């Protein structure tokens, strides 16, 4: 599972961070980035307002950025 080099370390950290998210958050990321739904389509699927979907994704991006940076700073010893 370990990737080579700095990019690989970032990918491993991101994978760990995503795995640690609540299921609803992982589902949102899956719909957007793996299944390719637009934010508008996701809003319709999960019965949420478009601005709420944008806000949730924005918060997830920030949380993942902080998580990845923290893991890289700690050398992913966990």
C-alpha cells in the first residue's frame, strides 16, 4: 500500500484521511469525484440545497487538507 516518494506519501495520507471520515462524507466524495456527479445532481440525489452541497464539499476539502498535512508532518507513524 505504501507509494514511493513524496507524491506517494501524500496519496497514502489522503487515503487514510478519507477512510477516517464518516460514511456520509465518504459517500459525498464518491458521488462527486468517482461517479462524476455535478454538485447540482448530488443536491437532487441527497435532497439538499445546492449551496449546502458546496459548503459540505468545501469543509471536507479543508478537513482533508489539514489531515494530510498533519500526517505528512508526523511522518505517518500511525
